């Protein structure tokens, strides 16, 4: 009877109090764990201040968000142009955080255009990525009516060769750092991929597949492989390698040598160190 009574009391406490409340997993505060991370967007092609012909051009862009990206918005010169569905771009363990989008844009006339792309999900969009391009070409103005006997022949236009954006894939477990000698800000597991946004002689600059921040990995075929148009990836200057601050060392202080006063043959009294035996008057002093 005593055991049954104890069980009944414990059940009542579970229903009315917090005795049966489960602890938070790993001791992480729900408030801290639920803080959202920002949505980020990058335009892979075209590059800033690129000169493009007056013909259709495929705009390529990426978005990153821990909560996922479902759609993109494309704006040209501040005017809404299209809504594009997002496609997962990263691979590996866990849910993807990097997403790809493409939009075939037909510029209406020569001139300078501002292209903006926003990443979002559930109607919430992050800050736009921007590039400014220059469309070159000539508009054809038909000042004179065509002759009734003249048959207009379409002039074939050269099609622009479209290249896929440069992408890096890890072959081994790999850290991604702001520069050589810095602490890692992201990491790769084998077969995880990320877009390449810059290159130097020894480094690739990528968008981290997990945290969505810019970082670098070595240009080493044993560690990574690349695909797409990687020859035209813009150059960047790596961060200087951090130098360790030397620890200051204490400068030893000289201990003064103590002597004593000694009467000289001429009668003068000088301080002599070390003090000779039987010195007169022999008072302690420091030379």
C-alpha cells in the first residue's frame, strides 16, 4: 500500500507541477537556439561592371540560410522582373543550407542596368545582392518603309556561350578559414560543395556551406576538386598571415656594488669598491 501511495503522489506532481519537465537538450537555452541567422545572397554571373551583348543572358545566383531558401526575386533597375524557385546546391550530411537559382534575362536596349537578387522563404527576404552591368550594341531603327518587293531576311546573331558557375567540392574533411593561419569559420565533409567567388595563387575563396560566410581553402587537388568556369573567377588578395605578439621580457637590473670611503695619500677621501681591508674612515658608500 505504501508503494502505491507514493506512485499516486508522484503522478499528481507530474500533472500539476514541473517535476516531470524534460531538461533542455544539451543544456542549450531555447531562446538562444531559436535566434535566426541572416539570409544571404550572391550573384555568380554576371560579374560587377561586366560588358554584355544585347541578347538574352542567364543570371546565376546563390542564397544561403540555415532555415532554407524556397524562392528568389529578381529586380532590374529597381523594377520586379521575376520570381525564381530555389534549387538545393549543397550536398553532404544534414539539410542543405545553400540554394541555386537562374534567370534568363533579355535586356531591352543598350545601357547600364542594376541587377538585384533577393533570397527568401515563406515570404521573408534578406538583403539584396547587386551587380551593375553595361549592355553594348546598337538599336535598329527602321526610318524608311521596306519596299513591297523586298523580302526581309533575318540576320543570325551569335549566341553567347554560357558557362556554369565555378563550384568546389571537398574530397576530405576540410577546414575553411578567413586566411592562412586564422581560426576556422566553417568546414567541409567529403562531397560537400560550395560556389567559388574568388581565387589567388594558392587559395580558393568560397561561400561556407554551413555558416554562409566567406572563407578560403587551399588550391590542392588532393583536397578539393572544381567544376564549371573556374578560369574566369576574379582574383582577390588574401589576408596577411597573423603574427604572434612577442612576450616582453624583464630587463635585469644591475645591483650596485657597495664600497667604503678610503683616505688617499694626498688626503682626499674617495669611495672605493670593493672595500679594502683596514680602510679609513671606512664608511659604506656606492661608487
